[in-house]
C-alpha cells in the first residue's frame, strides 16, 4: 500500500468540512480557480484567531469565502468582525453568500476593488486589526505586508499563504515578477524589526508574524 502524504493523513483524522465541500462545488460550477486554502490550513486559521483572542480580522483576497469562514469561526460567539477585500465582484458576491450561509452575514463586510486602494482607504479611516491574512495577487505581497503592519494593533498576527509558489521561490532559474516579489516579501517577514516571525514549509509555504 502506498504511503499517504502527511497532510492527507492528518486531514483523514478530521471529519469533512461541509462548508468547504459546498464552496468547492460552487467553484467548479462557476469555472473559478480551485485555490481555496487546504482544510488543514483552514483549521490552523481558526485556531490562530481563537488562540490570539482576535476581534477585528482583515482578509486580503476572499476568493469564494472558505478562508473567511475559517477566520470567522475563530471569533468569540458574540464579538468581532471580518473585513474581506476582493478585486473580483463575482468572487466577492459568492464569498459573501457563503459567509451568510455559515451565519456570518452580520459579522462580515466585503470591500470590492483593488486591494491597495482598499487598504489605503482603511488606513485613512483609522481602522485597526488584530489578525490579518494575506492571500491575494502575489506581485503585491510586499506592499500588502507594509499596509498590514501599519493597520495592525500591537501584537496583532499576520499570516500569508503561498510563500513557496509551488517551489518556484526556491528555484534560482525562476525570475518572474511574482517570484521576485515573493522573495522580497519572505525576506521582509524574516528581517523587519517590527515583526517577530517564522516561515513554515507546510502546504505551499506559510508565513506567520506578530507585530511588536
């Protein structure tokens, strides 16, 4: 019998998530990219939000809503709010519907448009967040990190997905704009004096940082 991959083994220990299955079906029906966070990653996001006691959550890149649901699941029963930024209006509509399906309609907001513009707006409004998840266009990751730090409350957690870009970040022959931006982002996470950080090789690469 073939040995299971570690992620598949650990996923097999948990019951399937109906929300993820429902969202995966909606993605297929609409021909959207099937790039929702992995189930184990979703559980980690829920755990991190709950463990840190975060109340105000910011998600940069909503896709179909699964990562947002996982983040919102970590909120206290009657407190807190998720703010999601999404460029694509169709994706934003689907994500909002999925969050509502899970009971988070009154505790989530969706801002549609280029993330850089939305982040600048949030900064002008004086908004601050306890937990920020970055999972959007890779070429702007360094910019999103800078905004995340400025929008963060002290000791807020920043998490970012796809830091390995399916191995391209590690391959010196890969020099495309997204790869170079991700390398810059990864160095910034590691060296920025405003952060205490770690890089994890799990999934497609996961960066975690706490704002000092």
